[in-house]
């Protein structure tokens, strides 16, 4: 899996880049079918940096999360949290589809009532 961090209109220190890579690397534990993660940090407006996170998964379009905040690391945390929520929701949807939970639940009392009635 490929993790790519890029910056526009500025530079990140190696320590900041390392912290950010550790945070977004945790997404792979949540959903194992990720193929690439791309984080773009725009430092054009120093007081409100913009953070965009794109995650590509097998057999699915890209997931995207964006944030603009006062602190860079706070924005990264927010974007990672939003991405976790999207991936959890998608993973839950896949699991429900494979379990067949879209079918209506079977009521055992209805089955028993139908068995007790004589056939005509």
C-alpha cells in the first residue's frame, strides 16, 4: 500500500511528516483493502491550512475527506477521523450485504401459528 504526503505553498518538517504518516497509517488497520492513501496539505493561507485526504480501496471509488482549520495537526486529526467514519460505514455495508441482513427478520411466533393451523 502506498502512502503519499504532499504540501503546497510550504514545507513540513521531517518530524511533522513522520507524525502525520503514523496517523494516516492507522487507517490500514481499519480496512485492509486500501490500495493508496494521498494526503495534500495546502499552506497558502498560513493561519488556516487546508488538508485533503484521498483513500483508494479495491473495487470502490476514492474516499475523500477535507478540513480547513487553525492548527495543522488538528486538521489532520479531523480528516483522519472523518475518513475512519467513512471506511467503517462502507465496511459495515459490505458485511451486511454478505450476511443477507437486508431480508426482513423472521418472527418465530408467526411460524408457530402457521404450523398450528390445519390445512384446508
